[in-house]
């Protein structure tokens, strides 16, 4: 198995035909692969697979990958965009522009509210410190011995309460409001429905399945399913839980409202709608078609009762 990191600002993953987009990855994200060629199939650090051009990856050893994780100096861009400057001042020459989700190596040098960073392509420059946050997710799926359990055994960041996690993911999700819809996208200038919720959870330390469904082996578990009384959705769901339709997903915000990114011709972007009939932003078609509600904190037992998850604090 070979390992590497993405060395361009953004790269798309495709179906094997190299035409249909399935996903998007960013600077510094990790992948692994087996066969060489102009196009290769990669596994992402969150368990998703797709085909991409080999020349977009900087090959690294497994030891380097593990060392980066242990060093803990990988930071993620949290702003929609952040410029990398030659010097620590606003007038300095711009070397690169990073999008939300890009990983950088943070150096010790700081000045005037800027910190020096190193990019996956070797460029080094200064970024405003407020545009970065320490990376909270992990690459361990790529080399762990318990790959089948890695995702479901995740927890929220150490020291965080459930209340803090829920507040953080909702705040992060709202940062995508107004973003245009882009199939397979995960960037602040174009994103799809599962891309929004995936990125929001990743930015807050939890890796979920990238597509619009609940997959076995990942931390989301059902707390409501189609066929139950609709009133139970609001009784059970809390802000930060996810709502699933057939081929679509959004984040519950509380008070009957949810945030989602839709390719619908009248929206084509990220917005808020309501499950409550009578609200101005009520979407009857989605309210009636809801399939599942998922949470990383609770799940429905075989008896139909809600239980706290023991593997997520």
C-alpha cells in the first residue's frame, strides 16, 4: 500500500470512467492506493473511494504520515478563503489562496497576528492566525489495525461536552449559507448536501460517511425512522443531528428548522427550511418524505427506545 497527501488546493475524485464526480479533497488531505498509473483509485482518510490523477498526490511514507499525526501541528483553514502571504502584513505579496478545509503545517514563527505555515506543495508563507484551527480529525483509518471499527469508535474532541459539540457544528454549518450547489463538492464556493454535513463534522473532529445515508461502521445512528409518528422527530432530534431523505441530507437546527444544500432549480444552494407546516420556509415535499434522523449521541434500540451511545462520549 502507498500513501500520500494532496498537493493542490483542490482535487476531485471520479467514478472509474473519469467523468462523473463523486467527491472533492483538499491540500494536505491523506490518501492511500495500491496500483500505479496516470489514474489511480484511492482510499481517503475517511473511508471513501474514488479515482483521481496520480500527479495530484505527493507520495509519503507511512512513517511520515504517522509522524505528522503525532506531531499535532496540522491546522485546518476555517474561513471560506485565506491568503498565504510572503510577509506578515496585509501589503505583502500573495503566494496562494486556500479554501476552507485545506490542511497546513503550522510553524512556530508568528508576527502581527500572522503565523507561518507550510503547504503540501512546499510553499511557505504567512496566514492570519484567526483563519486557522488545530486539526481535530485523524488519518488513523489508513494504517490502523481495526479499520472496520475505526469510525464508529470515534468520539467528540477530548474535553468537549455534548452541548459544545452541537453548538460548534451548527455554527460551522451556518457558515455555508448562501454557498452554491456543486455535485460532489465540499468547498465554500460549491458544495453538495452530504458535503456540507461531512465538512461540518470533520471540522469538529468526527468523520461520518460522505454520502446521504447512514452507513454501518460510522458514528451516526438512527433515532427516528420513517413509519414513526412525525411528532417524535422534534421530540428526539437536537441541534446538530442529521435529517435524511432519499438521496438528500441536512442538519437539524432546532425549532423544526434544518439547514441543507439543494440543487433544486429555485434554490441551487445552501439554505434553511422548516418541517413545521405554516412556517414561511416550510417545504412540504421534504417534510413528507423524511426517511431517517441520525445522531452521534443516541440511537434506537431493538425495542424502539432511545439509548445513549456508549462508544461516543
